């Protein structure tokens, strides 16, 4: 199954060679997504990264796309009972050490996966650096890093991201939507990331309003 056959169309036209390598990275990473809703989150974040790359053609998709595909692989190596403690604001309490553990494990896995695929060593190192700080580092070290960070957070503004967060955070819908809106200026590191966050939030709000029973 060609999971990512549209990959080369994002940011820059790379041709069938890069389509193939993105498919291989997807296939190697997918077994690590069967936890913490990453089987939904990562493919959605990948598509959001593509949308950001379309606005930043100077960014390297050969760094951004592998990084977003592998950014949360490390959660598979962190004890499952601690997973939600890696979420800032979680009702059970946030433990920054869990956040760091999944980043460090993910960076190691990224190196192993890319080495097995004979990926460019210099780009592999950059990808590992991005994975190693995608949550804990608040600033971006490059445009590629900023795009990965923004794509990761943009998922929270989609319907699937909101529904997941409502289960995790145990907050009322309107309160959580207001929380998301309040974070747009500080969370996002690219101008288009902020614009897309507002668009996604507006779409989600419209969808919830359309589903509300009459009179609500």
C-alpha cells in the first residue's frame, strides 16, 4: 500500500525516488504509532506539514517530512501508564521528564530507521535534532524545525485532535476551544501556522455548531 504517494508534491517536487523513501519511512514508523492516538495524530500532522511546506518552498521536505513521521515514535518505548503525563496541562499532572524521554527515544529510533534505509547522514542528524526537541524546545533552530513544531500542534485544532484532547484533558468543549484560541500567538512559530490554526479552529467550531441540537 502506497501510504504517502503524494509526498513529493509538498513544498517541492522531488519525484518518484522521494515518494518511495517517504513510503518506507512511513512503513518503518507505523508500528510505533499504536499508542497515544498517534495512529491518527501522525498521519494528520504529516498532511498539515505538507500544507505548511506549500507556503515555504525554501524549506527542505526531505527533513520536514521524515521528522514529522517519526517525531512521536519514542512514546512506544515509554511506559504506557505515563503517556498522558507527557502532555502539558494533563489533569493527572505533567511530568517534563516523560516529554524528554519520548523525544530522546524518538531521536534514537529515527537514527536507526534512517540508517537502515541508507538515508543521507547529514540530513539524518538534522532530523534527529528536530525530533529531540520538538516538544521541550520552545524556539525553532531552523525553518524546518518550526514547520514540524507547527504541524504537530496544528492537529490539536482539528476535529480529531479536539475530540482526543477532550478525553485526555477532561475540559468542557467551549472552555477548551477558548484555550486553543488563546495559544495561537504563542504556540506557532510561522505566520502560516498561525493562519492555519485560526482556519482549523473556525472549521471545528462551525462543525460543532452544526451538530448542536436546536435550541442549544
